[in-house]
C-alpha cells in the first residue's frame, strides 16, 4: 500500500471517529446557579446540555431543592457548583439524589476572600467572626479561573471534546479579560475616595477588592438574616455624614430595606445590581458578561452623579 493510501485510510478513520463523536448525545451538566450555567454554556457549546438549579433572579442562599431537583442531579454526567459555602444545600441534595459522579467546585483556584460577618459591619460589635465570602464571580479575574476549571472538568468527563472545550474557554476568557480592562478604566475615572457604595447583602466584596470600591451592607454575606435596627440606624448616619450617594437594590433581595435606608438618609436609589443571579433572557443581565457590564455601568453612573 502506498504511503498516500495509508494516509488516506487513517484520515478517513479519523473523520469517521470525529463524526461519531459529533453525533453523540450532549453531556448533561447540572449547574447550581444561573451565572455558572451561563459559563458552562459558553465553554461547553454544542457538546453539553445544561440544567441550572437556581434560575434567573433566584436566591441560591435560600434555595430549597425539590424531588425533581434530585432526579435531575441523579441523571447528570457532571455537577458544577461555585463552592466557598455558597450552596449550603448541596451535600444534602447529592446524598438524596444518589448521584455518584464528580462534583466540580468552579472556585477551586480562587483565593478566598475573608470578611467580618455581622449586621451593620460596625467595628465595636461583639458578635463578629471571620467568614469566607462566596461571591467570587464578582471579580472577572476569578471568573477566568472558573472558566479554566470548568474546561478542565468537561475535558476530563469527555476527553474527545477536550480541545473543543479548551478553545472555547480561551476565547471566552479573552472576552472576560477585555471586559475587565474596560471595567478598570471606567471605575478609575471616579476618584478613589468617592468609590463607596451600599448594597443590601454583602455580595460585592470581590468587586470592591478588584476595583478599589468600599462596600457597606446592612445584611451581611447571606440573605437570611435581618439587619439589626441599630445597624441600620448606624448605616443611615454614616451615609449622611460621609455623603455616600451610591445606594443600590439587588435583583435577588427584597428592595424594601434599601429603599427605607435611602429615604431616611435623603439619597436616591442608584438602580438594581445583579449579585447572585442573572436576569431573565429579556433583562439587562442575561449573561455573566452582560451582568458585569450592567453592574459596572450602574455603579459608575451613580457615583458620577455624586461628584457634582
Ligand atoms: Zn449572596
């Protein structure tokens, strides 16, 4: 057999294999919440089918899995969670589902942010303790670490798609890097001393660390606790004394408390930020990239108003 013929046979065998792989049913991947679900779709493309447990505008802190959730998890090829304590319901769900596959922690490569967890964040309270902040996706550099981890995990379960995932992850990571450059430029236009904001629950610490924003929140890291009356009063006093104009509501939290704080401190509410969930498809934050763009634009526009 000539060299050319042999090469052709090998080439045809390769095409046949590639064809088979393409015709395979997509991997069924379960993502714990909407932001991860979007990352998985970006990296996984046509080779994955994503089920997202906590959907748009959902609160993953307060999520209660159902028997239908357990069924979806049982049949999954891969489960991906954010980790750092965000999905407090996860272990129970995995046990109840009987799922025996891999649970990938997308934040595995992230340097966790520690913070003092207590209502009001006053420095004189006795009940403060250090807690890990789970909202790591609010820094785009961490988002890129998530994407790497996701690509590696998909490639491990589906080795035939490893290079496909790798290429898609690299292209997506470049878009995140460009967005990060834009966000840094936007925020650096605000004087450092004016980069301060109030949100209801403490979901933007990683954003604050990455872009030099001081963030105050009356509730704390989770969404389950009510702020103390004293904590709220103290925050209102601080908003007035320090002339903090950037006060935001969040898509996953009840806006009532923030609206009350804004009213009593005489500042306007700077719009809605997306913290722990994307918007629906028609909303302004239907993807991780759109969410980030929306949040930074809202923050910058509101802080700029406070400058004049
Ligand atoms: Zn949260």
